[in-house]
C-alpha cells in the first residue's frame, strides 16, 4: 500500500489511499463519514434508487485497511450511519461483519450530526476523543491539533489534457479534515466555503487514490 506520511501537531501520520488515516505510534486507524445504510434511507423516502451494496463496499475497504495497517485501535469520526436507527436495520451479515472487525480492538464511535453513535453495536460511544497531542471529533471547531470529518472535502487539480478530481484530506497547522470514507458519499470542493475560510493559507490537500498526492490548496482549481 502506498501512503503519504506527514507531521501534524507533533504526530507522524499516514494518509491512506482509501481516505483512512493511520497513526503508527498509536496503532490507530481513523475513518470518517462511513454513512452506512445510505441507499436504504434514500429508497425509503423515495429518493435516488442506488444499488444496496455501499455498506459492504465500505466494509471491504475498512477490513483491508485494518489488515494492512495491523491497527489495534479504530476511531470512526461520526456519521457512521446515514440516519438514526439504521444500525439496528442493517442486515445481520453486515452486523456480524462489523462485530468481527471490532473483535480484539479498541473501537470508538464518535457522535455525528446524522447519528448519535450506533448504540446497538459494540465499542465506546463518545462526543470526542483526546489522544496524545490530538483531539478527534466530528465537526471542526476553533481548537488546535484537531482531527475531524463532516465536510467530505474534495479537490480538483488541473492536468495536461484534463483534470483530476478526488476526495482529499485537508491539513494546515491547526486542523486536519478527513475525506468521507463511505461509498456513495458526495463531496465539497476545498476551494468553496466554509472549507476555504477554515483552512490557513499554507493548507495542503492530500488527494486519495492508488498513490495519495499532496498538493498545496492554493494550486487547486
């Protein structure tokens, strides 16, 4: 697996191709905005009819990252489910899959704005986590050394003959915002408000993909 290593507020971190974040010194994998059950929710309210496979696609990605990193700790940074109660409505096979991934690991669900934490599943349920120099929460605040999600940042980079558009990490001296990890999740350009107003002039976008690509936000289209 090709990763991009970088320093953030005294911690050496790795951006994974999938949009996950790994902290080797802590054996910690961090993922944000899984949005399990999105296709089922949209179907129930008469929205877009999406193939009902996004939960399994996301679980496959999550399982692969856990195995590749050997993570003993996992933090899900909120909006793990697309709406309140969808954790209890998951197919039994998917619930068992999550239980297998949790086995033997310190697993924390951070509360999001779409769900207060999947209380029917194991693990710890918290509003935020402080670990070493970093604080982990769903939505960015004014605090320093903060790792968050929520905004689903995306970046578009002009290339010869076209452009490259991908979900991305956003990082500056104070904040680190993760891309959405789940399948079927949209994105917000990091050149648009509120993201462009939140990040400092030295902000870096790390585009996801087979080889994570770091690009200064100022260079993005």
